C-alpha cells in the first residue's frame, strides 16, 4: 500500500511538472508573438513621448499629428463627431474627408457590403468644423456596372461620378479590380471629348484622393494586370486637367491641383512661376497649403516649406501652367524602385499649355526630406521624372544641385511628373560589447568544455560507453557556439559611423535607386549568424539525443540500443540542423535573392543572429520556424523524459536496500542536476524573460545568463570531476604534490610552528579524502548508466 501511495505521489508530481512546463513554454511563445506585434522595441527619443498627444509623433523637431488632430501638441480636434442624419449613422470623420455610413447595402444587391451613403466634414468660411448633407448611393450599382455605363456618350456623368466616389469611400475594402475599374471610370470623366461638368470632375478628384488611401499591394496588383494602362492614362489626364482651373485650386487630402493663367506679352524676359506646398500638422494636404506666385526671381524656401517648384518659361505662346501634387507614389508603380519605408514620397507635376514640340520650360525644385531622423539617416537621392512611355522613373535631363539650407535641390530641362527618390540608411543602435558577467561565464564554459572533451577522449578506452560519444559531441557543439558567440556575435558595421549630412551625398551620381532603404552588406556577419544558428540547433539536438539515450539505458533497460545507434545519432545530431539551416537560407534567398539586402531577411543588423520578424510577418519569420518551434519541441520532450527519469530512477526508493546503502538526498540532487544540464532544461528560463515587468525580467535575465553561460562549467564539474577516473587521477596528482612538498619541508630547516602546521595538515588528509568521496557518482546514475551502456555496446 505504501509503495502504491508513493507511486501515486510521483505520478502526481510528474503531471504537475509537465503541465507547468507546458504552460511556461506556451506563455513564452505567446509573449513573443504579442511583443513582436506591439513593436515594443521602440527606439529612444530625446523628446518625451507624452509631449505629442493623441497618436502624434515627433519628427524633425515638431509633432506630426494624425488627421483627426492638429496643433502644437496635437490637442486641437480636427474632426466631426459621430452623427446620425436621414437614418444613416456616421462615425468620426476627419476634416476634409468623406465618411462612409455604417449602414451597408444588403447581401442580395450588386453593391453588397459597401456603404449606402457618405457625408463630408469640412470647414466653414469662418473656420468652424461642420458636417455637410448626406449623399445617398445606389445599392444596385457597383464599379463594374458603372464602368459599362460610362462608355455610353449619353450617360449622366454627374451621377456616375458621385456613385464612384461613394463606392471608393472605404479604402480598406478596395481591391485591385476596384482600383482598375474606378480609374477607368474617372478617366472617362476627365476625357476632354466627354465634356463633363466641372462639378463631376471635382467629385472625380475626391475619388482619386480616396483611391490613394488604398493599400500599396492592391495598386501593385492593379499595375501588374496585363495591358492595364488605366493608371498611366489617369496621370496624363491629371496633367491636362491642371491647366483648366484658371487661377483656382482643388485640394483633397491626397492630391492638390492648382493652375495659373498669365499673358506672356506683358512679361519682360523670362517668366518665372513658383509653386509652393507648406507643411501641415499632419501628413495630409490641407486647403490653403498651396501657393502660386508669378514673375518671381527664384526659389525662396523657408522652414515651413515642404516642396517648391520654379517653372522657368521664355516668351512663348504659353498662356497657362498647372501643378499637381500627389501625397504618395501609389499611382506611379515602378519596376525598378521599391519603397519599403512608410515615408511619404510626394510627386509634383508641372505642365504648360505649349505643344510638346515647342516645350522650352525648365524646372528647379527643392524638397524638404521628411523622415524619422531618430531611426534613419539620409544616404542619397535621385532627381527623376515619370517616363510615360516606359511607365517607370527616368533621370534624363535631370540632375542634382548642392544646397546649403538642408533642402534637396533638383533641376530638369523639361516639364512632367517629378519626384525625389530618397534612400536612407537605418541608424541602428548597436548594443554594447558583452559585459564582464557574460565574458567571464563564457570563458569558464569554454575552459570547462575543452577540459571535458580532452578528458572524455583520453579516457574513452577505460570507460567503454556510448554515453561518452554523446557527451563529447554535445560539448564540441557547445564549445564552438560559445567561441562564435564571444568573438563573432557583434556586427563589424558598428564601427562605421556616418552623420547622414546632405553635404556627404555624391551629387554626380543621379542613378535611379533600387530601394529607399539600404544597408552595408556584411557577408561575414551573415555567415556567423548561420553558424550560430547551426551550432545552437546542433547543441539542442544533442540535448535531445542525450535524453533519448538515457531513456533507453535507464527506463528500457531490458531492451538493447538499436543497431548502429552511434552512427544513427551522429547523422541526426549533425545532419538535421544542417538541413534546417540550409532550407531556411535557401528559401529566403529564393524569395528575396534579387534584393541586394536579402541578408536582413535572415539575420539582424545590430547583431549577427536571426532576424526579429516584423509585426505583420510573424508567421513567415525564420526565427519562429527554424529555431523557436524546433527548440520548443525539444525542450518539451526533454522535460518529459527528465521527469520520467527523475521519478523512476533517480528518486526511486529501493526497499531492498539496507539503510547503510541507501542513496543520500544530496547525491540524488546532484544526480538530478547532472541530467538536467545535459538535457538543456535551464533554457526554459529564456521564456520567463518575456514578462512585461522590467524588474522581474532583469532578475530572470541574470538567472538565465548565470545558468547558460556557465553550462560548460556545470558539465565539467558534474560529468568530469565527479567520475571515479578523474578522482583517482586527481588523488594521484595531489599525493604526488604533497609528497614533493613534504620532502622539501623535511630537507629544510623550519621553525617548530611550521612543523606543527604541516603535521596537522597531514593528519587531516583522511578527512579530506572522505569529503572527496562524497563527490563520487551514485550507483543510481552513473553505475547503472555505464553498465547498461556496456551491455548495449556489446550487442551492437
């Protein structure tokens, strides 16, 4: 009965320990995903985050607010509150935008799921925020049916323009097909042969602005559609429309159009027209932020200027000029330039009413680079224009000019759609070198692992056990990993410094860049990251193989080890991690090989280790699939085997043994630690470092560092110093040293006090020998392991 109760208690302890381990590992993985999605690794700022309120961010010395707020600290409301009108409910609407109704068309209608109405939030002539009347749509119409209707020359363009504007009011739902259909409908409205009313065209401008809020992926897919020239046609029609506004302007959140009419016969010499866009509280274009000045001497940007264009025209037949500003470059889908950052790439178009053959105007431009200066440095830029024939950026006739005022300056000898394609280098905050604590721990581990490897190899014939082979391979992989970690984890790029000053830019080079973010290539760091990845996986694999081997030797004692066991586990221990690393690198290179910075999809830049996934790319992360997931599986299996061995072997009470032969609790604890070390159980502490509380996380970080940086020392003491062979040889060496010391002391004339001390020391040797014997491996662990292993080896 007593044995049954003891067995039930052991089973209960095993179940509880297993559940706790599973909960810890599960919570650890969950915390990893949550921390990545929340982007907790935010960079530090010299300005308190509380200064900019309501989601505002501190950029270039000021708060950049969201659309719903404005003011110095983003504390002034810039929206219309939630409202209900004519049975339709509208959520909060930013000023200058149309808000979709919460009521949508029914499932049985062609326009199912889209809003039934829209409402404009605008400013009155006195600057007060007010809501306009509701515009109700037709649930029986969708973008495809409107695309067919607009082909009819007698179609009501005003109604069609309003319907398209309503259907595109919720940009989050727009697909590539929706974008293509909407641009074709808008193109027909701006077609000069259709003679659409000015009101229809202004509503179409609202539609274009709403389209520019759609996702970049949807635009890429729309541009990639075969024979789809809708985007190019729309760009040309925007240029033409910019000449027809007289001296008026149309400003929407994502597009602004303004015209200037003048008489060339009254001008003396060249006629200069300057178009300016001022910075606003948010990234959106605001009414009153664009200005045109004629007959000016040149450019005069100030601190509030975001971009400025000077149109130089000779006395010709030009009667008008027009400008178009796009808030982003989504209409301009390039095949050579890829934007990875979320920095706004404004596009500016300038056009005169001259014939293309008689074009003689040139353009000077200044752009104020807008980016997060805490995280990025301006590396270079290119002055480009949009080539309508190739549908891509080109640099023909454009060149960079030096400036002394912090602006990016360009000159082009023609008029069209211009842009400055900026490239940035991320200002990485490289970590400091390893601290003394880590260096000392790694140095002790390297020494302990090296001594363990030498001892295990030298005494392999005496031991005659396959356990030696597993332990040696585990120590070799761990030793190489520690060496790579100490000498290679730091990226050598940290020694390269750059202040990102505009004057350091190469103004002679005006080639179109491939991407807007660049990094210094470092193949050495990538190779070290791959080696660290490989040898750490090898270490964990040998941890798992050690657990499997001890399970066979201690639990399944009546069955021999499988045939060719050593060869089999060697192939697994060194081969499987190599396959995992090779597949990981190969997949990443095949997907991003054309990108010269593909390395950063595999490794980090701040250290030579696997890359931390972006918030929207956790499931595609190499860190998750090629490291966290396999290591978690290994740790769970090792914990299960560790609990099984601890209960059934290490802590099992043998009633047949006399009290004098029973194993002491201290020896059981030491034996348990010996198994835990080779199983890698202490790596579970890494999951406890993911708690939110900084003080608790620091404590677990130090505990994790203490246990894992000294893992080699633990293996040395628990699996080398405790062995009988090492103790025997150590006793011989100690006796030899003592005998040499005794002969020297007897041959010399010493004082009586020294002789008494030596005599007392020699008398204490038996006591020391008894203490030394306490470190011997108990029968329950090493003797059983070796005996069963020898039997298995004889059967192979």
